[in-house]
C-alpha cells in the first residue's frame, strides 16, 4: 500500500513506524507558513446565519468561522492589481467595501454563501471584489477585467465611479449587465425589512 503523504500513516496504522529518509524529508517540508495557512479564520464576527424556510436570513449573535479550506482554494490574485475572492465562473461580480478585511467579513461570507446556495450558486461562480483596497475605481475598468453579466453592489461605499445614479434595491437591466444596487450586510444586520427587501430582488438577479 502506498500513501502519498507519510504523515498520514499514523491515522491508518497503530504500530510504531520507522520512516525512510525520503519520508522524513516529506514530513519536514511542512513550513511554519503551511501550518499558519491551516489555521481557521478568526471567529470574532457576528453571523447573519442560515436562511430559514421562508427564504429570509435569520440574524444570529452566534459566532461563526468561514471554511478556510474552501476559501483558500478559490482565492485568486491577478497581475492586473485586482484581488478577489471566487473564480468568476458565471461572470457574477459582487462589489463590497470593508476597511478592515481583505475581501469580506467571515460572518458576512457565511451569509452570502447561504444566499448564493438558494440561487443554485457557489463562491466559484462569483467574484467578490472589495473596493476598499482599490478605490477609487471606474466601472469601465471592472467591466473590462471581470466581463460580468450580473453585478451586485452591496452598499453605497461599494459604488464604483462612473456608474451613474442607480435606484436602491431595484434591479436595472442594461445591454449586457443585470445590476442590483442594494444594502450592505451591516445595513441588513440592523433591519429585517432591509434584509427581506434585498432577498426579494436578489432572487431575480
């Protein structure tokens, strides 16, 4: 029997084992950075929680942790300067603005995953761009880079330059892009009405 990773033997066999030199090398190749990458994201956030049967988010004070392995596999960094979360497989661009996060707060990411799941989507289908890290940015630059067919703008701070005046929480169908300018997660945390209004429009996006 061959095991790709020698350190996995201890989960398979109970007897004492002696590793060959090349196996010891494979084990020693784990760097402090690798161990750090396996640590979970800090749970010190407030989660919006799962969707209930009536398809509206349930606000919860319970702390939550995003799945670090899933996030790590879909994080992409482009040479163009745009850094985003997701794989953009279905050209669905989500704009947010977080001053203290690289992409999005972990609790809000959990809520967003629940929202996307209701639409039959995953994080691999979208690109989450934090405008705080690249502001100011023009809409034309975002469109050129991501080529979106759907655009979700979460909060006033996430509006790019040159997008014009958009009605709040009313989808707009352009020639190539279906746009929804709605509430940020912080605005929905404090208002169930905002949360329900957002979800009603999000269903059709």
